[in-house]
């Protein structure tokens, strides 16, 4: 798969630190599962963690910590983690498939406008949300800016906007000040996984973030 | 730097930074191949107190941090055979184990979403990555790069990696726009990239 649009460097850093906001993190993981390039970038950024771990002022361990350690090792019936359960939809990257309880083709979409189907996965009190969007070929989404961060992973079909052409595997990791107006390519529905995170001043106003997509 | 200052009560001479990384890789290999408790004890002695400090950064009390450290080191013992030197240093590997554990246990809801990139390594059939994979020899240089980062860049890296703060939380804490936090992270990342490029 040839991927043209990747994660922002800042996203790579936050992901490697384990501190990317939850909703954004799952979209990033979906992209990383498909993208060797970004996987290598995350690995590189993880070295920051190693360097910092090494420079922390060590905390003394309890007396007998090592003995306890070996006791646990001796007593454990530990086995290596089973390599994953069967994916609900093997056409999707694992981190995305894990969010669904049925294959993408069987998902029930809530029609929120002409040609637009919405499937909300999560909508949080802190204003962040995670949802799937399915848009008909040729459809034009409203021109919109972003109240907060928005990250979009293309799963099916393709769209074009001011930035370029986004196809499966591509991620649009947009700054909050980026405005764009995606136009879906002819041929196939475009299905995307989208995460939004509200800035502090909008916390609790979820509909505002969904507004461009659902036409509230 | 405060590296390697606590490894005092072992027989071997205190290794320099690069050879320390080699040394850890050797110890981990011994753990994997022969289940050497002596080698493991040495790793535990070095990493245990650092992992405990790491866990306490996020607000775990000493008791919980001790437990989490034990869990992380058990994972090191059990997964030693899965460590691949080509993917980075032992310290980086142990950092990722501790990071994942901390997300699992100390974060309210993050665990469902966080996916470790190790989970995809096998899935990939394209080994030709266009990025440098960090070898263990390069670790020390990155540590050096971290030390020379401007204070404002280093600060956001510390908050993201050690204090588990999201970009938005960092922006609020520092009272700067989100874009500023991101650009500091980008600059820090590129600076590290430049250090690695120089090695080529």
C-alpha cells in the first residue's frame, strides 16, 4: 500500500510518549498498523523515553525486592500473551477492527445529511469524539475549520481537498487552524475514522465538533 | 548526567555509555538463552529504581510504583527472548514495556486504545523502512541530543514522556497555545533526527 500522508511529527512524539489523547491515539494506531514509515518514526521517538528514563533520579526499591521478584518468577504460571483474537474485519487495521462489533460492511449508519452516514464510536464529556463517517461518491463536505484537533484515517474510497488526495491508509493529521473542504472521489463510498479533541474552551460542547459532518 | 551512577555494587567495571548499552543487551540475551538469574539481577538493579521513579512521576505511591516495577521486570524476564536488538536498545525496550504498563494501570481509560507498535512488527512484510532504525550504539547520542535541547523543547518532551500529559494538558499547564506545544515537539524530534543523520 502506498501511503502519501503521514502523522505529524508532534503526533509521533506524543504517541511514543504514550500520552496522545485517547481518541487521537486510536486513529494514529490505525495508521501506524498500515505504515512502516510511521512505525519507524515512533520507534525513533521512543528513544526519548529511554533517555529520560535513564536520567530519572532512581527511587530506592524495597528491601527484598529482588527476592520477591524471583519468588514471583518461580511461582508464576506465566505464558506469552496469545497473539490476538480473530479480527472482526480483516480488511481493517487491527486497532480499528477492535472498535467494532461487526464488520464494516454491516455497520448501521445514521443518516445525518444527504449522502452522509455517521457511526459514533465514542463521544466523551471532555469534548473528544471518535466516529466513522461514510460519504457518497461525488459528495462535497461543508468547508470547515476545526475547533480542536482532528485526525482522519481513510479506510475506503478517497477524497480530495486543498491538501491533496487522501486514499486508504492515508491520515489527515490536521492542525486546529487548518480549513478544508473534502470532495469524495467518484466510484466508491469514502469511509473514514475520525477523532476530534476539543480545546479547553469548548469542553463539553460535543455537537460543535460534529457539526460540520452532521449538519446540526 | 546521572546515568549509571547507581550500579556500584557489581563486580564489573563501570562501563562507558555505549558499552553499557552493549552490556545490557548481553545481559538480556543471557536471560533469554540461559534464564540467568545473575544477569537478571543486574538488570533489575539498574532498571528497577528507575522504573519505580518513572511510575511515581505519574502519581503512583511508592507501594503501587513498586508493584508496577515488579510487573514490568517480570515482563522483561518473560519476554526476554522477544527482544530484537535491531529495533533499538534494551533501555528503549524496557521503557516501552513500562509505558504500556503505566497506561494500562494508571490511566483511566487509555488502555483500550493504546496499541503498542510491537503488535505490528510481524504483520509487516516490508522490511525496507526508509527511516533509520536506532541501533543500540546510537542511544548515547540521542541522550546527548536530549541534553542539548533548548529548555522549552525538553520541557514538553519530559511532560509527554514522563508525566503522561496530553498535548492539550501541556498547553494548559504552560499557558501557551496548543500549536506552540506541537511545534516544540516537532523541533525536538527533528533535532534528534539530525543527530542520527550525522551518523550515516
